C-alpha cells in the first residue's frame, strides 16, 4: 500500500522551524470528475485496446455484419466483392470497414485503378486516423489528405466530379465532414468502467485494504522518532498484497480509521455492470450475449441473439448501399450492390424472421392459382418461395359474401382459388403461431 503523508516535510525543516513533534493532519477535498477525450484515437485506445466490453461488442458486430454476403449482378463489381485487394478476402476487408465505422464513426475506402483504366481494380480500406478532411472556403470537403510513408497525399474529385475516396458515416450534428463515433456517446460509461478496473487492481495490490489513517487519540503529538518508526513498520509489514491478512497491533492510543468506502459499500459490482450495459447499448451488443448478469431486457438468450442480428443487418445495409452509387462512375453504368439473403451465414436472421411473419407480396400465378413471393424487411428486391433456409406456412381465408371464414393452412407456395369466393386473403404464419399482415386479393385481380 502506498502511504501518502499530508504536508510531509524533512526533519531538518521541522527542527529549524522549532517543531520537535509531528502533528497528524487529514485533508479531504472533493474534486470535479475528469472525463476522457471523445476524439477517435482516444476512444480506440481506451475502448478497443483497453476495455474488454467495448472490444467484444465491436468484434461481435463487425464479425456478424461481415458474415452477411454481398452480391452484385455486375461482373466487375462482383469480382471486387470476392477479392477487394490482392491476397485479401472479402471477410477481412468488410470486417475492417465495420470496425472503423464502430470505433471512429467513419469508414474510408479508396478505389485503386491501374494506369489507363477507369474501372476500379482494387478497394483499399483506409484507417480513419490517416485521413484528414481539407475544406474549401464554404466549409465543404474539397479533398482528403491521407498520411502514409512519412508524407501526405491528397485525394480529391476528378474532372467528372467522382471521388476515388468513399466515406461511410453516421450523422454527426457537431461536424459535417466526420461521423460521430458510437462509443463517444458512452464515453463516461467507458471511463467509469476503466476507472473501476484500476481501482480494483489498486485494492488487490494493497491487500484489499481501503484507504485509512492512524488516529492518535492521546491529545498530543507523536514524537519524531516514533513517527519515523511507525511509518517504516507500516510500509514494510502491512503494505502490498504479500502482507494480506496480517493483523495490526496498535498501541499508545493509536486507532485505525477508514477514510474510503469498501467495494461492498460502493456497490462496486453493480456500478461496473451498469457501465458495461451502457457501453454495449452504444455499440449495439445485447448485454446478455456479453455475459453481463442481471439484464432483464430480453426474456432469454434466443431473443437477445435475434435482436442483435436485427441491429447488425441495419449496419450491414448501410455499408451495402454505399458502393452502389459510388461505383457507377468508374464502371460506366448503374451498379447494384445488395445483401445476399440466403446462405448459412444468415440463418439466424431467417430463423428469427420466421417468428415475425411478413406480408406476402407480388402475387403472380397461372389462372386460378395464387403464388406468393415474400419480401424481407430491410432487404432490397424479392425472392421466390419456398425459402431454402426454412419452411414457410401460410394462412388463407375466403370470403363468400358473409365475411372471411374457413381458414386453411398450407405450406405450399401455390393454392387453388376456392370456388365461389369473392375475395381471398393470405398471410404468413410465424413459428410462434402469430399471423402476419393480411393481403386481400379480390376475384378478377390481375395477380390471378
């Protein structure tokens, strides 16, 4: 334990002042809280590099979002998606982009072109700490200054108006050029969690003894030689984790008085758990998935995982839509980049969506039949049923003039039109038994 002696002076200084005895003085002065910087580099250092909760949240979101495949009908763009850079796979590239977006609020990707070619040959993720916006007189970004290899180069718009640097960012009301880091909103919770870890480590190093003072109740002062001996004994025999549990023998009117709260009195564990929940909330990671106990937001782990995937899909969709308009210019045509809804990587998404039924849309079939195609929320375009990832069930009701009745269940994507029915309505049934939004189809509809 480190002993801080208030108003410590040398013995010679006290003798020259005429003091032969040492007074015991305690000073307590509350100070204002000190919060860390919201700058992207500080958030990365204090969050991703030093805080386990922030690190795990960022990794979970980035890895999950990177596992959702991207797809494009353009051959050149599809090649870039499969291999953005030489000797680099899609997963590593996309994971780096998502990690930068979560930590700094910005994701920069530069299109690399070969001499004499207009189409992009590679996509290079640029770390946000290397990029600096250069604004014009009106305050708009004119070029991007990129540092590297001991120099700085400028990346700006070409004569056609296209910029080889793509930026993906969330809205920042305090800065038009740079995005707001998600972790910035939880900066105080991050400081509280880190400070709690430092305090716990300090307690362990000091044998889990809170700060305190030896109070002399004799009404006088301790002689200088006794003061020195007491100080030396405390430092050697009762400081540090190696002296944990050693009893202290006090004599001559001395009494130990605690000056700080114990971990139990501070509700230390709950304070750190509360800070961890705020960090997870800012980064989009359900606390239950991080092993934080006491969180009652979700009924069980399954629901927490489903909610996590919903938020992850929103993040992935933000990135998937950005290259669509950005790559139009170098490839000379409209580009469509979208999320691939099928595949083992997104099975958790579809498993959850089966429990949240969707409305069947774009019905089309031969005469006398109803054929459904389902549109998933958050995805562009449609895909035909049956879905290879899971089986779908539909509820159908027919109106013969007295209202909808005679509900039937079918797992097929085609069903015969009931004879004599004026209107048919159909909805998808979720795995939990809930019925989705009904879609009514009148007789003579062009969809039949």
